[in-house]
């Protein structure tokens, strides 16, 4: 995100007090009419649905300085998703009508929001394509590469640390936890990743990208 846009967002939301939510707290329930627009100061929030089989399916993950749920604020359509804190988060809440007015008055922020929406749509479309035709190993590879580029912290040794559990990866990929665990063990045995209680560590991102490219 452009630094100037980020500063504008921070300045606008700084008028509102910070609220703290613990990891695992639901900020907005599916079917509930939100009372505000949430701006993330720190931490991460997942947007997800629950399938008929009771499985969580993550459709988006928000990080600072993202704000949501803008689809509801703009279209006034019923909210169809849960929003839950993936980590401990600090949140500022602003009245939706004031956020919409802010966007109308700041076209650069609105443009940035639209660009992120279209980027997210592209990611969702590609994910849908993989869900329909790809095998489990390719779906896991795709999500690993995607999450690495979005959220990973690059280390001095060239590896990347993704702050994600294997079960969260399963929710994103739309696969069972057992299936994802098997695929991750295979990649670990090949020396491409490491797994601990809190993170997935990508040891060779270029190798994963090459493996994925062979199947696209």
C-alpha cells in the first residue's frame, strides 16, 4: 500500500479509540448487521464462511491498515460472513457513513481500495479454478505461495516465515486438515519447508513456485 494512502487511513481512523480483541474472538457474525467499519491497527482478522458440513472456509485475511466490511457499507446487503481475530488484534471502529464520506473525499484511498478488491477477486477466481480441477498437492502449493507473498516475513537466511497453522492453511485451501498435514510432511521431507507450532517456514520459495508453474 502507498505510504501516503496508509497515512490518510491512519489519520482518519485515529479519531476513534482503540479496542483490543483476543485471538479467536468473533468481531462480526454471519447474518449480523455490523455496527461499524473496523480498521486493523495491529494483528490479523479472517473472513470466513461455514460449509453445510461444518467446515470453515476462509475467503480473506485482513492486516493493518485494512478496514472492513466495506461491501456491506456500500451495498447495504446482508453480511454473509464471519469475521474472527486470527491473533490478538487492536481495532478502531468508525461509523460506516463517515467511512463512505471519507472515501468519496479521498479518491486515492478509494482507488487503492478498488485495486485491492480486484486483486482479491483475481486471487479468489484462481483459487476457485484450483478447487475445481487441481489435486490436493497443487492446491496446497498454490496456497503456500500465495500466503507467503501476502504475509510472510523474510529472514536473513532467505527463508520466509508464514504466521499460519496447518489447520488454517486447510481452511484456506478447502481441504481436510489430515490431507494438508500429509502434503506438508511431503514438502518437509523434501527440505522445502519447516513446520512448528506457530508458523510454516518456506525454505525455498523459488522451488515451490517452479513446482506450481509445472501444473498451471
